[in-house]
């Protein structure tokens, strides 16, 4: 029997998370950390988790830490400074009720990382007398390289890493010829 030629679907199948991992986390809104692979690999996987989540009818918004860091910082500031949620024209408002996928999270400035951490703290379930969460959605982040090295060198906040590292999916490193597009 001759082997059949490879197709694009074969490549996507290699990226699909295990059935057990999808089954375990598809109904939760647990933060996801996608490390390695190419930008397209991470985006494909983030979208697969979004489509299997309870928020699949909501928006899927992808932003990049190196390109959209300033806009993301303004969105976090707005969400933290207002009592009625986020401003109508920001990234958090655009992703509300769905998934916000921040790829290349390692490229965010330390100031933006600090705001990101404060925002995530506000998403925690309210305890006795605390202000309830003001945003409903899932946060998924992607990184080209393991974030542990960025934490070790002081380029990434350890507390933010701990908060985001709830469900980790590690992808094969990108091939040398293509890099991370």
C-alpha cells in the first residue's frame, strides 16, 4: 500500500491538543499558556480551545504583545480605573464574552505586565464583600520561547507567569528556515 500524500489537514492534526486536554478544559475559562511553535501554530491552537469553550459564540480576538502592547496597556488601565468595566473602543471590550489571545506575551513591557496581573486579579471570583469581576472571557497567551527564561532574567513578572501558567501546551519549536512569523 502506497503512503498517501500529506495534506494541510495533517499539519493541523499535529497541532490539535490531546482529546483529554480538550475535554478537561473546554468547559472552563482557565487561562491557557501556549509555548513554542510558530505564530500560526499558536493561533490555530488558541482558536481550537476557543471553539470548544462555553464562550465559542463570543469573539476571538488575537493581539500581539510586540505590536499591540500600548493598546493593551490602555485597555487594562481603563478596566482597572472605571467601575463600569472597560471603555467601548478597547481590546478588552472587543473580546468580552469570548477569548482574548495575546501572542508574544513575552514582548509586553513590565508596566503592561503589571496592569495585566492586576486585571487578572480582578477576574478572580469575588470573595466576601469584594467587587465582582467586571469582564467575562478567557485569556489565552502565547510565547515563542519558554517564559521561565524571561522570568529568570527579569523580563517577565513571576507573579504574572504563575497566574497565566494554569494550563500549558508546549508546541514543537519552529523550524529554522521559517522562524516565528
